[in-house]
C-alpha cells in the first residue's frame, strides 16, 4: 500500500472528518473509497464512450425497425 501526503482546505477536511465519523469509517477509508468511486465513474464513462464510438447507427435502426409497435405499458407513457 502507498502513502500519500495530501493538502486540503480546512473546510473540506472538516467535512470529510464529519462524514467519515457519521459513516463510522476512518478518514483514510473515506478518502480511499471516494477516490475509488471517482475512478470507477471515469472508467465507466470512457468505456461507454468507446462502445458508442464503435456503434453502427444503421444496424441499430434496423434492429429497432423489427420491434413491433405496441402501446406502452402502464406507467411507461411519455
């Protein structure tokens, strides 16, 4: 495991300390989890963008054209 020195504004540090305490975790665990969540969000966005870049709009339209026209289920109306 690596150690990291991090400088934070006092207000952010105070919020982290309060939230970590409320959640019952250490400040270190809170920050590690927050960073992991941010990394996952960025990686997911990059993955979805890469998939979108490979998409074939014509093939997508052909698939949609095969879907039968039906009224929406109750609650799914626009």
